[in-house]
């Protein structure tokens, strides 16, 4: 979670948990939330066009096919044919698990250009309120910054508050891959910040990438700032339940399964992002070597063993992190279960010295970031454990790739 910051809001959590019985009664008596009717989103339109499209007289494969099948399809195409598909169906190709990552980068640059043009028009649309026009301007400038040739946008969906993922490093050649999974209030506009930049996904990922390079210069790494799920907006029912995490877990699993090569993957899950990782854990492929959580409200289980994963589970929390005051329980679907840094949970508990509260785990110079970097490069024997966790390094090989 990049916001989720003020202690008075803890009372919101307690109130939500107290309403658990009412929530369950409403749910079981047929109560449902009203949903507004929406027109087809740009991504859905692109996928629909793809499903009816052809190349060289042949139908295009199902965009939901297994990544390996889609990878073989793109490998069979000429450079010109790939270029045609990129420009004809940019959002479909840019978000297609199984498409070559370099092709996805190019397709998303095209899609961002189209979205930028759309928002530029909306900036001057008299039907919008002044606030709506300003919002369009902010989105237009964000799209413009994301279109830089130096940026590698792995996923992009402009619908609603938006979803996005960006890569730092070379995914195709990486010997170790790290994925940063953020929490609440994460969207296109908060994906990157000028102030408090290490509390936003781009700042987190860039900081981790630099720290991994410093920890093991010979290890080829790549880091993904992954905001490709619809995160809860602030504190409320969405952040107190696992609904958004369930959807995010499906998308996280799809991302990992589509990554090129077979290099080990480490997940670094912050705040509500740790709920996503907890829900995803049992379905993730074996190449996921580590699941590390920081400032976690829980992982929707009572112990690490209930995650049913072969990955090593790590946890840390700064002594000044307000989230420690959140009730660690689950009742009627509200709350996220046991405290991951508790001895009973069974995670390997790391030091988070100098982490600067709930949003400061990726700040340069902190022991929390150093620990993440050591995990990211596989230098397990170098991690700094919490003082009271004697089992933190038990059974670790400490092998570094490269």
C-alpha cells in the first residue's frame, strides 16, 4: 500500500471488522452492490478485434491461450507481420501473456500514444467539469512520460483508474527476476511520484534494481513494478476483504507464468500487496523462489504452511509501522488473518531497520531494502534477520546466480 498512512484510520478497520456479521447477513440474504453499466473498454475492444482478425489469411489464436502457444505463434511470424499486429491491436498485444516482451513494449508505446491523444481531447471537452478536465490533463502528461523510448511498459490498460507494469533491466537475459507488488491507492497516476517517490511502484522497483546491482554486480537482474491489478482505493471494504486480492492473484500468476526463461522469481509484496501474494501463493509456479512481505496486514492464512507454496516466505515490519495496530484476524470475510512477523506464523523474519514507517521499506540506505536486494540476487546467507528470529537463516544455501 502506498497510502494507508494515518493512525486515525485504524478505527475504520476496527469498525469494519465489527460489522462483519452484518456484512455476512447482507450477503447471504441476496444483497448485492449496484453496478453501473459500462461500455466496452479500450482493452476489451482491442481483444475483440483480435479475435476476429487474421494474418496471412489465417485466424489469430485465442488471446487467452497458454503463453507457450502464443509464444510459438509470434515466433512463426515475420518481422513485418509482428509490426502489423502491434499497430492493429496495440492493447491486445501489449497485454498478451506469451507475446515477446520487446513486442509488448512497442505495442504499449502505440497504445499509450492513442490514450494520450484521447486525454488531450478530453482536456478541452466542455462537457467535462473543470476537475474532469484537470484529471484528463494529469493522465495525458502521465501517458506522455510513459512513452519515453527508455521505458519498458509490459502491461497497460487505461480503463478506470488504470493498470500498468514496467520493467527495469533485461527480462530475456535476467538470471534473477524480482516483482514488486504494491498495495492500496495504486493506479496510473500514483504509479510514479516526485515526492515520496519510494512509496510508489516505480520508485520501489528502481530502488530495488539499484540495490540488487550493488549487492551482486555480476548477477543479471530484472525488476518489475507490477501495478497490473485493480488495487483498493484507500481504506474501506475493498481493502478489508480479499476480493481485490483474488482478482490480483489470478493476474499475478498469469504474469509469472508468462515470464521468459526459467530464472528464479522473487516477489516483494507491500501492505495490501502481501494479501495478493498470499492468495496467489498456492497457484504460483515452482520458479517462484521467494515471497517477501513488508508492512503486511495479513496473507489470508494463519500460518506460512497454509500458503501451500515451495517458495521461501519472508516477512518484515518496521517498529514505527502503524499497520502493527491493525487487528490480525479474519471474521466473516473481513480482515486478513494472522500477523506474518509473529513467531507462530512461521515466516523467516527479517530486520527492517531504518525503514521509515509504513511506506519506507524501499528507501535507499535502509536495512529493509538491503534485505530485499540480498533475497533478489539469491544471497540468502547475507540477509539481516530480526534479532528474535533464530530460524531466519535455517536451511538456506546462500547461492548467488552468476
